[in-house]
C-alpha cells in the first residue's frame, strides 16, 4: 500500500497569484510520482500559514508591497483580470492535484495525519525558509508535532534572508525537525550542514526536474497567431519595459504583457494578459519569439522551452536568479540598467544549457528518491 506524503509549500494562499508557486508544487508532485510512485502518493496540503491568513488575491490592495498612488491605481484598473486569473488558479489547484480534503491552519494541522492518512511530509519548494517574507512558520519548518522527524525539505529556499542572533536560535531548533534537506540555493548549505546531522544537498527547483514535454501535457494550444514578445513583470521596471518595446519594434513583434501596468493596454500592438491561467502562461512562453522578465520562474520556463530571454533584477530575487544563471552558464542574460540600449535578442545554444540541466536534474532526482525512501521507512 502506498504511503500518502503531504506537500507543504507556499502556493494556494497569497496576495497575488503566482505561476511559479503553482508550477513548482505541480512539478514536485509529478516528479515524486515519476520516481517513487510505487511507494508513495503525493498529496498537496491545503495549508494557510498565519502570516498569509489576511491575504486576499481577489482584493489585494491592503497587502500590496508598493503603497504609492500610481501602483494602487494600476492594481485597481487590473482588478477584473486579477479576479479572472484567481478563478483559473483555483481551478488549477482543484483539478491538477490530489489535494487534502480540507484546509489546514495552525489550529487544526495536527489532525492531518488522521484525517488524510498522511505518514510523512515534504516541505518545499520556494522561499518557505525566508523569515523576511513568511516568518519562521511551523508548517514550513515542520514544527507541528505530527511533522517532527517525519519530514524532509526539497528545494526549500532561504531567499535573501536576514537572520538575527535570536532568529538564528529559533532556526537551529527548527532544523532538527527534518530527516534531510534539499536546498535550492547554495548560500545556506554549509550552515545547515554544520547545524544538523542529516543529509544536506543543493538541488534544482522542482520545475527543472521535469522537461518541456511534461508541461506540454497541460499547456494550452497557441493563443496568439501573430509573432510576439512576452513581457512578464512581477514588479514594474521601466528599463525592462523600454527594452521590450525597442526589441519588439525592431522585429515587428506584438507585445503580450503579463503585469499590473494596466494603462499599457492603450499602447499600439499590445495585449495585456494578466488574466492568463497557469496553462495559458505555459503556452505564452512556449510560442514567444522572446521572453523578457524579472521572474525567477519566468526565466526557468523560457529555458525549458528554449526561448531567447533576458531577465532583469528584482528586489529579493537576485540571489536565486544569479545562481541559476550560473548553472545554465547564461550569466550574460541578466541585464543591468546601463545595458538596455545595447542589447539585441540573445542567441543561446540550448543544447549545452540542457546538457547542464540534465546533470543537475539527475543528481537532484537521486536525492529526492533518497528522501522518499527515508519517509517510507518512518
């Protein structure tokens, strides 16, 4: 009989929906099925941490990072698309996963093993270990009684964390809850290794455990027949927009834009597409002539689909973006503001890139399989 393993991550609950959060959870579940489907069944835990309890993606104004009047106006103008997008994500989470039968919070989490027949947990991926964004959450750090010593981490990220003497003490205690750590970035690998006695390894994001053919199973058919550049902005960057507009004009491409900058809809030869669901997002990347983004996962899916791309800096994201570009040997695809006027569409030898990914993928799958075996033994 297969053991049911709960996947606990940052995904369903948020202030703005996020393609990366949804797809990393889906990819992790699919990868576990591929490598260990004979022994375990992954179950997406419908988990809402306390820090996300007041977030409302249908009405995100109260918790926006950008508090200026212009950003709030853009969000208000985009609200119909935001809500359409949310319902598509909700459908994705209900239709694409084996999901827990109820919502879990700090008040009822310890009931999950009985309620859902869960025998172990995978915490990850995303920045679940980042205290600056999500605090030191009991679910993400396997600190509920039912999780202790029955949990592993896969591709968990500390992001660009800033720990204090006090939070380091809490961190050291929480690290003891795990039987193994797969960490997405190398920065904290030495620290976690020093403060635990369990296997610790740098692994790739779950979205890189799969190949483009896996995503083709859920991607929509081509949505736009004209040639287009995909501009995917997780945060407004005028230099990124300037570059995208120049490259699109030079090549005669339309711009399809996923952003909150709603007034761009008034510009010629542009389609604003914030309402795109997960499956539509995959299609938009797959068929783009070029992808311009400041999103970590926007960059990953450009690489998955062998699209020319440039990625721009974004607050709290540079460490993970820079480190992954080093793996790809594509550091030149990270753009600084002073480069914008000089750059043309990048030429990328994707055969070499995917050979490097394949090596990292293989090692990461081996580690994930080891983690599944650890949980199976418990």
